[in-house]
C-alpha cells in the first residue's frame, strides 16, 4: 500500500506491483493481470519513469515550468527539503509528501527522518509527459512503460 512504498528510499511502487502480480498469478495461472501505467502523468515512484526524470538527456520527455521569475501554483521544490527542486513541471496533489500544517494527512506519508525519496534531486510529484517530443518518447512509453 501507499503508506509502505512512500517510506522506501527511493520509492519502489513499480517493484511492489510486480511482486503482487506474480503472487496473484501463482494462485491461478488463468488469471489475467494488468498493471495500470499512466501515459499522461510521469510518476517518479515507478523506477522505469524515475530513471528518465533524473537523466538530463531525457528532459525533453517532460513538460517544464515557465521560465522564472514567474510564480507557479505548483511548487518547484520539495516541501521537506527546499533545496530539492526541479524545472520539470509537476504538481504535488495526491502524491506522497511530508505532512505540513496545511496538509497534515497527505496521500502517503514519507519517512519522518528523511522526507520523501523519489530519486536524487527530484521532488515527489506528478510530472507530465510532453507528447510533442515525438518518436523517442513514444518508443519509451510503448517498449518500457507498457510492455
């Protein structure tokens, strides 16, 4: 569940889902198993997606915030460690976070000692794929995310 994988360092939802799918298949080999993967939101708690989010060579796969100094409604930085920021657009709604007075019960509470870990230098949030990128993004989504 989210309370468990939100505390992992880094988060490992993708690996947990695969373990659950294998256990389900072991109970009944005829069972059809499907793991939902979002093709709009790039969720960093999936290690396949995180590997692209943290690699500057793939920054074109994702939408970016407007150039500074514009204020944004979604914070660029982590709510636990404000030195962890990203210029890749992301929101922090319905994502694991460090509890704050404004949001004392986020969707998944991260480690009280270290905050959330969605990857090195990466604030936890729902990033967005930039489908204007073309064939490289499509190839990644089809061959690494969906299959």
